[in-house]
């Protein structure tokens, strides 16, 4: 496999104070080992060398980072602030080396010291700051903003523990704490001087000033301090280094000395412990009242601190908050940060004494809102009673916003009472709840979907009333991924091959990959492409044998579904195909099928019982299939535990078939589909999310589309969908379900998977049974094409070549032009 390219662009960096040559790096390594780590060559461990290397890279980041920040101040640049509860950035060492352009020099410097860069880099913990696509998208956007020299900041929470570390014990998902900060984080800079109070509970009192104007004062609150931690985010081949600022909760007082003196040490630190729990864990369980309250506290905690920070930065250079929208753009990554809208109103009205109309104009001009879901049940709501207790002033503001908004709707659509009910910020059914997505729409100047079909469905179905009232507010910005991580770093063999044939510009200009299409008939290129894929598959097979204990044949079709476990993503449909294929092989009906290694990975939320049961089913099926001598190597089933960014970086380059099989109209976009196709995997998928746009780019013949469309599913719903009718008409499907529900895969507990089958037969809300036969037949087409290595390789090459539109650089550029109104800072 080719060595990873250094990534240096054809230009000189202006800020090379520390030097990027091998000799300078060796000297820096020695200095950092002694003066930062406190070790020498005799006592240093491999982990010490990781930290020393990280500090060497960080030193070179700092030069550019500080100059970037100075330039933004000097030029008085309008800045973008990306509010997200997740930033799934993964590991930073190799990414930073590639972006700064001295990966090869660092590798050589370490080699001269008897050390291996890749082995050292593997010791870095993934930053546990996210869970799935939402957090990975945010990380891609930070990379692209820096690479495009756009003045962009990320704001979020510095979780001490991630969602959880997933282990599999006897086929069951078991959650363990994800203590990613155990050995420290060399990339972050604590900022104890950047500290803001965040308040909860209390009461609101009303008073009049000397001119008779009404004011509100929020008093008798509980206070938590938000302390900043900064992480530099380097662009690729440029001097721009942007900032990700994460907040950690600190107690306003360390402990109560009165209790301490009385000998009650637990009580003395109780308030401190309660306060600092705010930033402990990503997504605390929402099964309990306490868990739901903690989630809302987390959301408010980080947006309040961020807004105070943004205003403080703005006021360093400007006198009037009327100019705030000209210098500040805030993007809400889904509904989680939408409490920022009433918080900015509170700050403008209560702290800075702006009139309501002025404050509302400022607020709506500042915020943009990205929606990431089409599932009505996933649209976040909060009980009015909880807001009344936790954030009483914000509830007052929400009520006032709602009153003024509904008055506008009433005049626009007189007499339409039902429309008022549908559009209200307050859902009155089943206990009053605040609809946070409605709040985000009303309080933002632009609302965007993340794929063409997603935006279409937002306009026509989910938010139809809002689109009819203000159609100019809705736009589409299809998601993208950073090619720096997901091809250049993840797949050095393919990256090097591409660069040898078409040059290196594609790393920052992904549409340039289209030139590869001219080599799709070139036998020499196709053979090299196949060799890269084979090497990647051999590497993954060796890793899986060690990690999972299952040996897979590298020549088999690597059929992979990697994503969060959720019913709408339909891992269950994939399992039904596995069982069907297993039966055919046993019965001698699959002689034309290629050997297949079916791999699953993803976490189920701890309280999501049916998703966790599906993980158990996957393991139960794997146990039977993998140990049946009649099957041999013709079919293997694996579940890869604790799927994270590093696992994805290792696995995705080896995939042949990408499973993107969600029910049409449920996946907003997806980005895993993009990562896999970019690395030469062919997609089997529904017409859902970005699959539709991928098909448009790569061509219908280079993707395997199956299943009912959104419109066809709507007809099924209207006509009264009967799942059992599909089973009665399909003997093969009936046999598959009887095996699962009857205990074939769980003989020691025959009824174990009966709830899964009964759920399908009685509800099947995601139309698994309706799409089963179409899926099975399309999988036969997959086998037929894979039988011919040349045909498969040509289609795989075209997938890579034609994915240029799915770069996050393009996505972020569209945000900059359509929503944020920001331009690249050219003076760096």
C-alpha cells in the first residue's frame, strides 16, 4: 500500500516559526518530551511519545491559530458560530499532520527515534463528543470552514464521558463509561478566565423604570459557571486555524465550608457535584424525569454561555447591538440548541434593555436553523411544566413570541382555527408541551433541509403550514463530508492511486475526481484499484479476527451496514435477507450466489429496548450461521462493537456493498452513504435521503435501488397497510419469520425474538415486509454483478469519481452564500 501523502499544497506557509523539516521536528520532540511530558528516552512510554508528538503538532497549530484570531479582529470579519450538541471529531493527530502538511516528515523523525507514527497515533482516544451522523457532520463542517478560510467557530459541551462505550456480552449490548479524557487531552486549552454564569430555577419579578416601561428580573436562581476549553481546528493546506470552544460546568462555589467544619464532608461538596454533572455525559437517559431535566439543562447551559461569549466578543469592537446581525451568524444544528432563541431575546431585553420589536429583528436575523429529521416523534418538545420550573423567564418569552406569531397567522388565514392549533408553539394535546422545531422556524431567518427530498417533505408535509406562510424562509443545502478525512486520510492506498493519475487538487476540489471516470475502462488502473481494495479488505479481515473472533474471506463480498440502531434504518430488513440467504444455501438453492461477509455496527440507545433486542438477534443469527458446517465461508455474519470514527476510518475503505435501506421518507440525508460511495462501495438503498442525489450523480446502473417510494408508501397507508398480507403471499418470507419467532436462532429461549416478529406482523410501521421481496431480488443483482470483477470494479471507480458534489466544502460554501452571508478571509 502506498505511504500516506504528506498533504502539503503547492504553496508556502507564512507561519513556520517552529519548522516543518525532520531535524526541527526531532528537536521539538526531544524538547516536548522533557519540558511538557516530563520524561526522557529511558522512561518514556509509547503513550508519552503520543503526547510529545501531539504537543509538537500543537505548537505549529498555535502559530497559525493566533494569527487567524488576530486577523478576524483586525479585519472586523463577520463570523459564523455553529451551535451543536455533538462534534464527533475522532482523533486529531494524523488529521492535523495531513492538514498542516508535514505527516511524512514527522513519520521520518519518529522512525529515526525507533518509533512508528501509526502505532503512536492508534493510542489516541476518539474524542467522545458525539454519537452519530449529526456530530460527524458538525466535525466535517468545522474542517471545511477552516479549509475555505471562512471565519467559523464551533460551540458545544465538553463531555467528560461520551454516550457510552459499547461492549457485547453474550450477544447483549452492555454500556460502559466512555472515559476518553482518562489520559488527558493534549489538543485542548483550558480557559479559566473565560467563565460565564448560567442560571436555573428562581422566579421572575416585574417592575417599571422611571419612564414607565415594563422590565423583568429573573432572581433567586441556582447558578452554574461555564468554563471554556478551546481546540484549534486546522484547515488543509492553508494558514487558517479556527476554534472549537466547548463548555465545562463548574460550581459557582467549590464547597460549603459550614458543612465541612461540621464534619459533613459529603454535604459540603454536594452542590459542586450536582453543578458539574451538567457536562458529565452525552445524552443522559430521558426515561426518568431527572434525565429529561438534565438534557434540557445541558442544552440551555451551552447556548447561554455561548451567547454571552459571542456578545462579549462583539462588544469589544462595536458599541451598538443593532449591528449584531451584520457581524454574527449562528447556525442551530437541529432543534437541540433552539432554546438559544428565547435566551438571546432575554439577554437583549432584560440585560441590554432593547425594545421587543428591535430584539426580535436582531434575533431572527442572527439565527439559521438546520432540520435533521422527518420523524414527527423525533421533533423535540418540552413540557411547559418543566420549562416553568427550570427556565421561567424563557417560558414567558416563548408565550409572548407565540402570541405575536399566532396573531400574524390569524390575519393571514382568518377563520382557520385548526391552522392556529397546528402552528402554535404550544402543543395542547396530552399535556402542554413547547414545540422546539416551531420555535426554531419562527426565530430564524432561514430553515434548511439537508437533502433534496428531505427539504421537499419539510415543505409539503412536516412544516407545510409554515412554508405556506413564509416560503422564502425554506432552502435546501444537501449534506457533505470532508474528503480530507474520509478519503485522503482513511484510504491512503486509493488516495495515492488517484493522485498519481489526476494529481492532488481533488483533496480541496472534490469535483476534480470526475477525471477518474476516463480511467474506468483502463485495465491498468482497474487492476490497481482492485489491488487497493483487496489490501484494505485483508487489513480489515485481520483486524476483525482479532477484535470479533470471526475470520472472513477477503475475497468475499463485504456487505456492510454501519449506523445507529433504529427501526427506521431497518437493520432488521438486512437480517431477514441474511436468514433467507442462509436457508437458500442450506437447501442448495444459492449456487449462483457469491460468498458474502455481512457486517453490522452501531449503538442502540440504552433505553431503546427493541433496538437492543435486534442487536441480540444479529448475534444469535451470526452464532448459528457462522458455525453451520453446511455454510462454511459462503456466508459470515459479524457485529463490530463500539462503532466510532476510528473504526469507521479503518472499515469504510474495505467495503464492497453499502447498505442504505431506511424506509423512504424517514432519513433526512445520511452521510455514511457518501463516505462509502466515495471509497468505491456500491450502494443498495431506497429512494431516501441523499441516496436520490447519489443516484443522480453516479447513474442508475451504478447503484442498486429497491423498495417503495414515498408516494407509494403513502398509498399503502391510505389503503390500510396490512403487513400479514405480504407474509401470506410470500412463503420464503413466512419461513424466515417463523424461524426467528419460533426459536430457531434461540433454542434455549424460544420466545426470545417473538416481540420482533409480532411487531412486524401487527404494526410494521417502517414497511419492512412491504419492501422485503424487492430487497431480496435486488440482492440477487448484486451477486450477479460481483461475479464479474471487471464490471464491479468499473462501477466502483465511477462511484468514487462521481461523488464530487458531496464534499462538505460545497455544502459549507452554500451555507456561506445562502444563509450566513460570510466570505473567506483572504488576509491570512
